[in-house]
C-alpha cells in the first residue's frame, strides 16, 4: 500500500558517476552529448513523463554537482523534487549514497543508469507497477535472441547455452524501499547490479518487459546508435515536445498610482496597487513562463522583500524571467494574454502592447481583452485580471 504521507511515493536514483573511459568522450560518460544534448539530461527527461509525484536523486562526480543540477532543470524536473549527491568509488557505493537522499516515505525506489539515456517513461511506470503488485525486486529485461556459446580463455567453444532461460537486464530496476536499504546494509562484496545485490540478501526478483531503446551507451558505436535513434534513423524518433504554462495575476485599482500595464505607461488612467507597479499583464506573462519551465512562480522567484523591485516596471520582471529561462535551456515560442477589466480600453493600444511585449519576450505576444459582464470584482470596476499562456521550447544544451 502506498504511504499517503509521502510527498513523492516513488524515488528514482539516477547513477551518473562513472568515468566512461570506454566511450572516450573526454568527460564523465553521463555528461557526454548525444546529438547535441548531454546523456544525463536525456535520461532525466524520461522521469518527467512518469505518472505521479517523483523524487529524483542524481549521483554524480563531486566536480559536477552544480552542472547536474542545471541539467535536471533543463530536463524539466522541478527543483524542489531533485537532489544531487556525490558518488562513490564504485557503482554500488554511488547507489548507497543515493539511497541516503530519497524520500524516506516513498514505497518504491528505482535505480537507473544514466547511460541508458533513451529509456522511455513507460518502462519506469511498468517497473513501479510490478514492484507494488508483487513486493519483489523488478528488472526490465529483453529476451536473448542471439545464440550463446560457452567458451574457454583461449576462445574454444565448450558448448551452447539454452537462451530460453536467459534475459538481458536493463534499468530502471525497482524495489520496495526499506527492503533495498536493508539489503545494502546486510550484503558484503560488490554486485554488478542492484537486482543481484537484492537477490543475494534473500529477496525475490522478477522481470517485466524491457524496451529496445533502453540500451546502454558504453562505446562509440553505442553512441552512434543513440544519435541515429534521436535523429529518426533508428527504431524510434524521440521528439522534443514544447512546454506550456499558465499565469494569472490580479491587482486592485489605486487612484493615487499611475497606470503601467503591459510594460507601457497609460497617462490619465487609474493605476494599480502593488509592491511593484501592479502591471498585471507583465506579471501574468512571467508566471506563465516560469510555470512552463518548472521554475516556480512570480512570488517564489521574486517575492516582495527585494527593495530593488519596489515600484519596478514590467520590463524588469520580464527581463529577469527571460534570463532565468535561458539559464535553464529554454527560449520562448509565443505568449497569449487575456485581460479582464472595465478599463483601460486595451484595444486602443493593442498593437503597441504586442510590439512592446514581443520585443521584451523575444517572441510573438498576442493581447486580447474582455469584461466579466458586471460580475465579480472586475465587473464592479475594482481591478484588473490578466491570464497568460506561454509556449517554450528547449535550446540544445552545450557542455562547457
């Protein structure tokens, strides 16, 4: 049964601390690029497609802790649901370090190799479901289709292995959390994967259907195969989908304030109350962009405690928001804003608004307006509501 107290019912440990000498990329393997994007970023993106809330723990070399945190944001993970920890001298030690940072109330923990960077989210969900159904350790696996021979050190064939009893193990491998922690505490020696360690502790292990895309990138040939898949020349094209966000902002009228709306001054109009200039349009746009990039919201990112933002105009907030998106690896596709108010008459300056906001955002911005037919505070003429939707797309990451 899932512990309903868990903020993240599932925790995923992504192991990315290996050196990757066989790949020969000049950087730790998980930080090598696959078709212009780091392997680790691609591996983490699958987690965003999982069902339910997930705690992600990324295990990396000490010198790359901040880089990995940046990659997690670029992958679309919420910063509050990610921990980045230092890896150990072996894979087993790295997983143990990751276990120390999982959500202790999770009922399931998955362990995934970043080198299996193209593994679909459906495999993660399939493993989670089987762990919960069986209470066992679970390994995604594929049937062995090649004929397998036993050979001696000199290469002489000694016999043939019955492949009907063989399966090629993949990751993520899933386990009930506490039994896996107990297994790590009890078992001596090194094991090649977590399922082997779990079994050595006397625990049952089962398999579920794996996926051809979950192959491990170890050699330059593997990397070439992965790049072919991403380019659409392999088994499946892996599209990079745009992300959308919604933002809403509300401000009351203030007779004593000038009106700034959409980063424009409106002479002769009643202003809006707020810590800054009350620019509901600009603030809604910022909220929508931050939401799309999983970077929080206007209040959590900027707040009201910064004296530099007292009275600040919308261009300041939009400029800072665009910089945050760029740091996280995104650019804006377009923004649409709907204003609900009795005044000002937005239509009289629509083209000017769209040009001004488009220049600030660096993408097309459309602005429309309506009233609420006398209903609510906007209908009573007490203030302005702005609702914005934003579409953003990822810019291919470049490893410094």
